[in-house]
C-alpha cells in the first residue's frame, strides 16, 4: 500500500509514462498481496472461520469484510487497466483520484479487520476499578 501511495504521489511533469509504469508495478504487487490476504482470511480454516467460531456474533462483520474484497479487487483491476501503456498525460489526475480511493478503502478495510480480530479475541479479566 505504501508503494502505491508513493507511486501515485510522484511527480509526472514530462514523465507521465514513467509515472504510470511505477504505479503499474506497485499495483501488480498490491494485487498479489491482496489475493494472498483473501486466501488467508476466506480460505477453509482461515481467519474468518476462526473469528466466527470464536465469536458467532461477528458473522455479519465477517460477511461485510468479505464483500469488500470484491469491491477492492474491482478497483485494483480498473486501475491496472488504466495504467497500461499508453497513458495520456490528461489521464494522470483521474488515475490518482481512483488510486486515492483505493488506498483509502484499503486503509479502512485493514482497520476494520484489526477491529474484528480484537473484538473476537479480547478478554475482559475484570477486577479493574
């Protein structure tokens, strides 16, 4: 995610093709990482199965996170299509905007996933005043 943020923020004046290539490389890496994330969370015996087993009350939160996977993959796919050569200089702003939307969605998804795990496994030992 950081590599994509850096690539999107890089200057483009007179070098939008190089910029687009850097964004493409970051997106390809992010896409592979996200596919791995999906396998770890959604796969049989994965994190989501463990969370629902530990805390069935969180099943709707798990379903929401799973549905976000589809939306995020679509955003990544759209961005990958847009940064394939040739990229016109006039397309840079639209690509940056879509990339910023993707980074924001990924950050929220990561935060919600961390909150889910915390809610599933937090233990209140009590005795605190």
